[in-house]
C-alpha cells in the first residue's frame, strides 16, 4: 500500500510497459493471496493433494472481462483478504506450518513456505509498483 500511495492519484490507473497499471497490481495481489491460502487449505484437508499452480494468464483474462473497480473497492478487498490470512496464520500451529505438500514445480514444500511465498509476492509487486511510479514520473507531459 505504501508503494501505491507514493504514486500520484492521476497515474494509478495508467498502464506501464508491462500492460498493467498500479491499480491492476492492487487487484491482482489479493486474488493471488486468496488463491494460495485456499490451496493450502485444500491440500491440508485432502491429505496427499497436489498443489495446483496459479495461472496468471487466466487471471488476467478474467480480470479484463470484469467491470472496472475503483481504488477503494480494491483496497477493501486487499484488507479483507490479508486480514483473513493473518487470522488463519494466527491460529496455525507449528505442526501445521511444517506439513508437507506436493508442488508440481518445487517438489515437496511445507505449508510455512507457501505462506512465505505470499509475503514474497507482496514484496515483488511493491517493487513493481515502485518501478511503475519511476517510469510514470519519467514520462514526458501529455503521454
């Protein structure tokens, strides 16, 4: 959120070289977080379940078909999803975080590693937004 807040209001909806705007990133992050958290639950509840990979291309296709949402709605979704994740983590035991899951690309991973992946996802997209802000600031006026 701090990275987004550093982007001037009038530039938050402008797409950068990636084709995404800072607001697109704000829409993406909680959707991925909810997906990861739900995959963790699914895998734990069905012992031996295999992790299903998040498909970013499918997400983007579906996202582009949805009606545009305002920044407040996106911020509220992020707050709700991250609150649910924090609550889930708050009740997680060390034993739960140590449970092993079968990941199709990484092999055997632990539940705790998947939660760290959510945190890393936040960091990566915050850096992406910072880069977008720099690129948008460097654009000539009127473009």
